[in-house]
């Protein structure tokens, strides 16, 4: 579950300060600054999880909406909604929704807080990934000083358009989670209830309040 909350934050803000490759740091900063100019955005996602040793190779698709500290992630039977204060994890197949406070949920990291929590804890450098050689794309490798949660992340950006193309998280258990961002739309007129779950509209759903 934690990787889902991590996803919401990673799309919004990545801050890498300290003893980094200054060019890599500057490029990533420019991408973040452009993202921060948008009132909101939505994007289609392609998600894969690979663990070579365990023979795991999963792929899913989904849709994410981001607006400030609020986000909504829809991915194959699961919807995670946050208004910045409350998180609703709606499992459609099970017809239940778990409700928690962002402040009480250790797995919850709001979009604008995700990497301010890790501020000054990353070292950034350009990757030598051959897949992106000869293209307009640049891959930036981020390594945390404290590898408690993950070994590293890689972020692929388009430097001419200052857009985020995809990113991967390599955790300490040998899992690699990769998210590709497709068809981003910005500054949308979103319905008022995009970032809330209204129980009155879902009378058949079992509400599990964990607050």
C-alpha cells in the first residue's frame, strides 16, 4: 500500500538538495517548478512491479488526479482518495472503504510533503542507462542517504518540454515499481467531489472507520 501513497507524492514534488550533480539537480528542479504552476492535473498511468528473484512481473493501468495536497488514484478495482486531511481507500470488489486521517497513517504521504520529508537526504546524478541514449530523454538517479525505505529511485524527464515521463522505485526487498505517466491534462474543471468519498452515494459500501 505504501507504494501507492508514494506514487501520489512523487508525481507532484521531488526536492533533491545537498551534494548532488548540479546539472541533474537543476533539471529536476525545473520540471518540478513547471508542475507546480498547474492548478491541478490528471494523467493515465501504467504501473509495473518486478521482482526477478521471486518471478513477479505485474502490470496495471490507472488514472490519477492531483490538486494541491489532494489526490485521487483509480487503479483496477481500488480507489484511493485524499482531501489532504482524510484518506478513503475504496475496495470496489469487496464493497468496503477504509477511512483514516493522513496524520495518523504512517503510510500516507501527501503530494506536497512527499520529499520535503526526505529533504537533503538524496544525492542526484545523471544515469548511464543506454535505453535513453540518443533520445531527448534524460534519466536522473536519486540515492537516499538512509536506505531504510528504498535503495534508489530513477526519474526520466523530457528536458525540452520539462515533463516527467516515468519513474522507478527500487526497494530494499528487490522489488522495482515503475510508473509511466501518459496523456497528462492540466488546469481542469474538476467536480467538487473529486477528492472526497460521499458515503450517502454508496449505501451498499461497508465503511471501516480507522480514525
